[in-house]
């Protein structure tokens, strides 16, 4: 592997490390707590358990796809959607109603988490489609194909 390949691998690992291993392990080791948290949005316990299980699958499978380069565009777009959904469902900064009243209030913390989720999701879109969006057609033509992030002699950061 070239230095560019190592840099690409490092960047991809850093992008998914929130999900794999940390969030995935948190869901596995604290499944009951994760289900309780999910019940704030998904009331029936069976639906909350299903949502946590689905999230776990997305975090593990898509993270491995992004790092390995196997169906990495599809995996990155799935993680982008996951980040947006997580922000909208669990980082509802508008609900506590203390945003302007309390600089240390719950709404401010949720707001920053909301923005972080959206930003990470945007990073996954860039990973999938490239900064210029040229990867979109490649994704449409072959959604489960690899972008070949570690191809020998490829320019750094190129999406093929």
C-alpha cells in the first residue's frame, strides 16, 4: 500500500470509529439501556428493540463496507441517512424549550449533537459521491460496486 492508501484507510477508519467499535459495542453491552432510550421515539418495546437491532446492523455492516471498500458508496450513503435520521429522531433540540434561556441547558447540547450528526452525514455523502459529485453516476450505474479506494496508483482521494 502507498502512503496515499494508508491516509485513505486512516481517514475512513476515523469516519466510522464512532459507529464501529464504540456505538456498536455500546448497543451490544448496554442493549437494555439502548432500548429504553429508543422508547422515547419508538414507544412499543418490540419496535424499540427492532430499531436498536437495525441500527446495530447498519453501524457494523456499513462501517465495514466503508473501511474495506466493499460496496463503499452504498455503505457511506446508508451511514449518511443513518446520521440524518439519528439527528432528527434523537437530537430534537427544539423540544426542551430552554435554548435561549440557558446556555448550559439541554437544548444547546442537543443542538450541537444535531449539527455533528448532520456534518458527519455530509462527510459520508462526500465520501460516496466525491467533492464534485461525479461519483453519483458511478453509484447509479453500479450501486454495490467498490470505489476501489486502495487501488494501486490511484490519485489520493479519487472516487472511481
